[in-house]
C-alpha cells in the first residue's frame, strides 16, 4: 500500500525538533513516489566510543522509519572524521583518536546497528573511503565555500573565541568533511541531533555550491542520560548501551527519574504515552524497561528480566545475601558516609560521584540526595551491589 506524502510527512515529523524544510522534504518524497525510487537517507556516526547507546537509538529509530517506508539508509561510520573529532557542543578541542582505536570501535558499530536497522535496506559505508582520496587541491576548493566569519558565528566556536580558548584549523575542517559526505553520496535527506545543525546545514551549502540539489535536514532531540541532566554520553557515565546485558539495561532504565521516564517513552518506544501516564509510575517504568529490553533482545527475555527485578526489589522476597545497615544505630550521618562505611565506595569523593552519576537507586528512582533516605529501602549501587537500609 502506497502512503500519501502527507501521511509519510506526519510519520517522519513525529518526534523531530526541526526540519529544513518540510516543503523540501515533501517535494523529495513526492518525486521519489513518482519515479518509484528510494531516497538516499544519510546519518553519520563517529566511532569515538566502543558502544552505541540509547542516545543513538533516537536517531536510528527515525532511520528505521524511512526504511519501513521503502527508502535506503546510508549508515556512515566516520572512521576518518573521528580522528579529527566533532567540535559541536565542545568548549575545548577533543583528544584525537588513533586509527587503531577508531577501527576497534567501528567493528562494534557494524554489529550493533542491526539491532535497530533493516540489514537489507542499509548500506554501511566508511567515510575514509572517499575522504582519504581528497588531495590538497580538493581541500582548497572545499575551503573556498566557507568563510571564517561563518565558522566563528556558530555558538561553540563563538564562545571559545570570546573566552580566548584555542580553536584549531583542524576543527574548522570537520564540518566541511561531514558536508562532503553528503556530496559524495548525493544525499536526499540527512539526519542528526539538534546540536548538529551547523554541520547539517553545511552539507546543504556544499551540495548547492557543487551543483547538487540540497538535502533536506531532519534534527532529532538529544536524549538525557540516566542523571536526567546531561546529554547521554559514555564519558559522563550516564549512558545505557544497547549491547549491554538485558539485566543491565533493565536496571538502568528503572533507575531514571519519573519525569525522565515519559521522555524515554516518547523518544524510544511506540507505546501510547497518554495511556502510560494513567498508570502508577512504578508500573509505567517497569513497562518502559521491558519494552526497551525487548527491542534489543526478545519479549521472553524482557519478561524474565522484569520478573527478576521485581523479585529482587520485592519487600516480600528479599535475597538473604543483601547486607543490612540500620540507620538508627549506625554512626553514618549521610548516605555518602553509609556507602564508605559499608565498603561500597573507596572514598567520600567516589561516593558523591556515584550519586551524581545516577548509580545509586532505590529500586524505582535515582537517589540524588546525599541525605540518607527517610524510609526503609533496598539500595542498588552500580550494577550488582545492594544494601538494605532499615
């Protein structure tokens, strides 16, 4: 069954932060339908860390929507650009990665991405394939299509320039190289996070300068990590990796705040958020964790993890080997003191870091205060350590 352009636009627009522009995207969809061809939909992922996480999944789910509508996705592994480092949102230059680090991470991306994307409608490509072939003359010609004033107008560079922090010429080159990916692949549509706007628009600019029809740009929201504050990032320790064991994924989802839970529902599932809000928050969070595990494993494993989680945190069935700490008789004054005294953190600084990273939960929510919880509960610290407070 062929869907109308309006129906497709409504589906594709759902959950996005901005599209440049809806009219351009509509024309591309209508043209593809008329010519009975698939659009070239592109998204780039620099393998700067070994695992894909739920922050990546927000964008990957949108790519999957395009595939389900019959279009071809180019999943670009930025093995060349990763060695420069994307300056977007950075207040200082990234530490450059070695080719060996990039290659190792890229191998995991290739394997993990098909937990979401349709293998038969995905073209996995490495941008070193074409970027390595650019000559000095080619780079000079690319550089002529962008000005220093344009670069310094982008928010991250502007702030660093005003703060007198160094900006390398190498960082100026990054958006040009990402833009050239679009030129080389003749992209019809490019997807990226909302923090990628400058780079995405550079793709349009370079395509137009080189006599190609500019791509449509779709920007997706950035997913907050388990701390509920910062963008999900492996370096911040607030991530949920899609290749982690099902038990870890389930437990980490259960650790997020109730407020963040509904955002995860909107960006990571197809479940009805309005119906979810009618549920008790704990039940809603259990369903969320179950659905996310199902996406990367199976419904059976998701249900098993739910049962195991409820068993561990059930007041009626507490495992005998969980240590118990009595607040009334203890000498600790804060939760930080409790964690240190029970050997769950090596120092007060490390205990504070665990709390700040969202690694301490009471079974349903992240514990954000250093004060000892006022009610008896079972605390989970990190991945496998527990402490019962009475």
